[in-house]
C-alpha cells in the first residue's frame, strides 16, 4: 500500500520533453505528458479481498501443540466449489465452500479445525468461522517466513447465510505482502487497491502492483489527452507470488489465475492494433 498522497510520485524515467532543453527527470505523475495521444492502455480492475485470516486450532484431531493463532491465506476457490468465478464464489453463501489456502504451520493434519472469532455488526454479537483442513497438498516454503503447507479447507460460519465476501470482511484482513513487514490496518482496505479497481471485480489476493502508482490526477490527465483505457479482470492469486522450490522449473506446480475480458474490450484492442496505435499493458501482474 502506498502512503496517502504518494501515488504518482515514484521516479519514472529520464527523458526529453517537448519544450525542455536537455534531459528531464520525470515522476509517474508525468505519464500523461510522456504517452502519445494515440496510446491505448489495458489495465487489471480486479479488487483485493480480505484474504488473510488468523485462526486458532481447536482441541482434537490434528491440532495438538498449536497454541497461537495461525495465518491462513486464502488463495482461490477450489475447483468444484460454489460459483463459476471468484467474484461469484465470494458473493455466495460461505458454508460448505472449499478453498485452496496457505496455512502457516507444518504440524496440522487433515481433520484439524481452526476457528476465528470476530464481532459481527449485523447480528450485534460475536460470530465464529470454522476452517476445517480437508487435505494437505504440499509444503509451503517461503524465505524469511515460517514454513507452512498448502491445503484444501472447508468453511462453516455461525452466521446463517453469510456470504464468503462478508465472512472475509468480518474475520479477515487485507493480505499485505510480507516484504511490507507490518500488520494490515483498516485503511489498507482502500489504499491497497488501485484507484480503478472495480467493486464488481472482487477476487484478488494481491494488488496488481504497478497500478498502485496511478492517481485520480493521472487518470484525468490520460483521459484529457485522449489516451484510450480498456479494463479487464485478472484475479491475482498464488501463481504470482508462490515461491519456486523445485530444482527444475518444469516441476514447479503453477497455480492458475482466472480472468475475464468483455468482447467489447477485445474488439477495442484489436481496432487499436489494426490502426497502428501503441497498445500497452499496465503491469505486472
């Protein structure tokens, strides 16, 4: 997440600008001046959800010896779960949903139940979310972090009919990347999003980082210059940041990431390419 007001201030390039003598150091805020009016940008409007939950192991199968809350990072809905895409899954009732997760512990066994509790404003009381470990898929090794496992879990909430989106908003927090070295704060729900992230495209577990440099002023400047802008949706998942531990790159288990592009968007990009307009992607990812 960028500090408030920092978007657009990052160093961008040293170049020549029309009307200036010699080279000029530009920041990202100068992007509208640097791009030609014929440019066409394509950007990811996916929005990050509160995918990180800290939960405690209940006594019983597979949770012995775990006395502190464990980090559970939700990566994507498991194939065969509710809904046909991440956004639909998040808006469906969470009970019974199956998710692929990173659990920051190597000592859990299938059948172990983790529980998270939080105040639920709608009911006015304390709600509980149970996360049952169904199977362990593989170790999760991450430099500088406690080892864990990648696992499939199922969800059950004490709040009848609560959607997965509301459950994550109630029990979870914004999944800031580990290199930020701090706990998530309430304002990160807004600041760890691009200014063009869509409420209708919820589903990423990490922000499309390059887009965090865009500010409303930069967006207005691009529009005022006539630069075309086409949104698409790529829900950023573990495929973007899961560490590679295999000796051979071909042996790395790459996660899939779902995407959606409107037909009109494809037609617009194709038209720009045919017309010879420079087309650029805002990324990574």
